[in-house]
C-alpha cells in the first residue's frame, strides 16, 4: 500500500470538487482529487447540466426546422430527426469538457486519483486501488443522486432517472414525467420537441414548487399551449412494467379514487438527495442530519476538525454554480484568506422554452416574512428586440424594498432569461436600488431593456408599457 502526503484531499470531481481542487492548488496547496467515475465534472458535466443543455439546444433547432422558421421566411421541406447524430454531438460536448477539466488539473498540478474513496479519519483517505492519502484537510464534494419513489422502481429502461432520459434510442410515443420541477420539465421539453406526447404528474397543484408562484402559473399556461398535458395535485402510488411500457397507478394527492395512466416511458424527477454512500463520513464522526445532508458551519467545517463539505451534500440549492462558489471559498479559507459565499444572489435557471431565471426573494417569501416591498413588471411583448426576434412570451419582474428601494429579488421569463438575470445578480451583489438599475444605460434594441423598464415600473413609470 502506497502513502502520500497532501495539504488537501478533495473527494469528488464535480463542479464543487474540481473547482476547489484547482483553486487550492493555485493558492499554493498540494492537492489531490479523488473521483471514482473515471471522468471529471461530476453529475453536472457527465449526466446532468451539460448533456441536457446540449439536447435542449439540438431539440430547439429541430423544432425550428419543423416550422418555427417559416415566420422568418425560411421554409425547410422534409426536415427529419437523426437522433443518433444528436446523441453523438451531446457525447462529444461532454467528452471535450471532461478532457478540458483533466487538462486543468495537469496545468495546476492537481493529483487526479481515479478511484473510490473512504474516509478513515480526518487525516487519511483510503482508495479502492490500494492507496492511502495522508492529508491535513479533507473536503467532501460527492454531490447528489436521484430520489426514488416508493412503488416506482427505476430500471433505467422503462422507468428512468434523469440520467436514463438522456439516452433514449428512440423518441417515446408517450413520456410521463413524475415531478413538475426544473429537471423533469427540461427533459420533458427535449422529448416533446422531438415528437413525444408528454404528461407531467405533480403532487402539488402548481409547477416549479419553491419558485415564485406567478412563474408556476404563467409557465403552466405556456406549456399547455405548446401541447404538454398535466395532472397536478396528483400522486403516483405504483408502477407496473410490461413489454410495451409502464402502467402507473395515480390518485389525487389528498385522497380520492385511484386510476391508471399508461406510457411507453416514465421519468422519475421527484428531487435529489445527498450522495455519501460508502464514504465512511459518519463512521469518521461527521454529523449527518435529516435527509442525509452533512452539517457544516459558515466556513463549511463539519463536526470533525479538518473535514469540510460543500455542494449538494450540504443544505441549500443543488446547483453547480453554488457548489463552485463554495469550492472557491473553502480553498481560500484553507489558504488563509477570507472565502465567503453570498447565497442571497445565487440565481436559478430553467432551460425550457421560454427560459426562466430568478434571483433573491420571491413575492411568496417576502409576503411570508412580512417585508414591505414594491413590484415592477414589464412584458417581453413590449420589448423591441423580442418583437424583432419573434420571441415575445414572458416578462421581467423586480421586487424592491418599499422603504430603501434596494433590489430584493427578480424574475425573468423569456428568451435568454438565463443570461439576462445576471444583470440583476450583479445589481443585488452591489446592493443596488431599482432606481440604480433604471438609470443605467441599456443598449437599444436589446432584451435587457426589459430589465430597465421593469426597474422603472417599480416607481410606476415605465416608458413602453
């Protein structure tokens, strides 16, 4: 058995782990990153954010070719789907990026250990290839995995997780998505664009639980117009798999008569849970709280000195960019700097059509907290660039403190919402008021002018609406 000394061993090579490892190495620490997948980037890069966005983009191109370009005077006859090529492109995107991260490890002199890790104690990590890594610090960044539903066993054939939904060899005739959150809706959007009938079954009576309720209501209408079908306020109690598909047993969420729902494929997208299986963290003394999350303090320290945790294994939104910021912060703390994460400005993005993005507090949260606030809202249909592009669905909404005018939260629904929201992320990061946003230059014609108008609407004086 070999033994090596490090300043830091990071367990997990996902967005939090590899960023932490690289940043720590840049700050002069001797770092190893242990990742058992055999490819860096974690769930996000390999079977999550990146491949799903590749498919979303490709499926959007297919939908445009099928008829959406006609409004621009572009007629395409006989456009057909080559799903194998679509998957090939997706795989190349993933492969190129994972190789890129591995190249960054070499550039920054991070030791990459392709193995499964077990924490023996705060100074020792053992790997299943026979190594013992001696270290001054350990960062747990093992991410999350899908949540399973009782009575609905995932086989990654007929009943799949989001991972299985990335690799269908054929477009299903009917896909049932269990869960009305962003993961299920994004994958549902891919296969709906490619020709599948999609039915979304959601336990609550609205989509996008946890987000601004106006988003869920508006988005529901948009998706119904596109042809999605919904069973809201409904729970799935069982599943039976046959040669031709799956028969689900469903019933009203709060009790009622059961019925059957059949589909060729079923996607279970009912959330994710922290992944610490086989890690040995609990045995090493690390406190693991309800639902499997690791307890940490404001500096990401666990209950065991020298062991830290970041990303999906600790409380907070399970987002790649959240994990990245935590990885940066921990690396800086270990190097003697003042690492910090401002969770109040962490954006969330849903990459469907239209896109949805948000940051800060929602109206629901502000009402629940009793905060006095003002609302400014502007429709994308009144935005010149949206009109020129032919993408006019959605709106921008800004929430500002009624007394100080400081921006407390924002929502963007529409084309390029995931890009547009970052203007408001920066505004909140620098404690800007809605008036600050309204008085700043916004080039014409751009989609971001809708942000300026929404900021002006906080004071009740938008120009174009």
